[in-house]
C-alpha cells in the first residue's frame, strides 16, 4: 500500500472519478482505459506522497524554529534564574522520553543529521523518525508552555 491511510486512498479514488466525470472525452477511448486509469491513479498517488513529504518537512522545520525562537525569547524575557530552570525542565523532559525518541531527537537537533541519515543509522523508516521528532517536539512545547504558565503565576504574586 503506497498511501498510509484508507482516507488518502479514498480521496485518490474520488479524485479519479471526479476527473472522469468532468472530462468524459478522456475515457471514451475504451481500448486504453486500463492503462489510462492506472497512470492517472499512479500520478495522483505520487503527488499525494510528494505533498505529504513537503508538509511534513515544513511542519518539522516550523516546529524546530518555534522551539528555537521560544528558547531565545525566554532568554530575553526571563531573568537568568528562570531561564536556567526552563532549560533544566527541557533537559529533564528529554531525559524522560523513551530512549529511541530521545536519541532520534538529539541526532536531529543537536547533531544536525537529516531524517534519512537517522533512519539509515538506526535501521528504521523515515516516517518513524519524523513521528518521533514530532512527538518529542510536542513534549518539549508542553514543557515550555508549562514553565511560562508557572512564571506568569509566580510573577503575579
């Protein structure tokens, strides 16, 4: 199965039928209908995969940028004690993560390795690498938001 979800496959099938409905002249040549349908479906699947890869890369880069911006913003906003405490919370969050996720995240963010390189080194799929980085980033964001919340609560007192 090229597509990872049944919903994506349904979307592709729907798109094929929509194109056939909108352009009946495409399928009137019944002699080559099978090869035509195969080619159209294959191209739509490849476009879907390409789109998924682009959005995943964008999401990862955007998440990393936000994490980096938030960390630098914290340094400017908070006094050095709160900044150090937040970094400690981030480090503790990393340590609490499963070994595989922690290793993948460190390789990605601290060793500047690509997802493909990490997948090859660890013998896992690129999708697994992407998923683990996404989960680690979510956990770290929660930690940062929580530390900001604590700072605001403490600052109000």
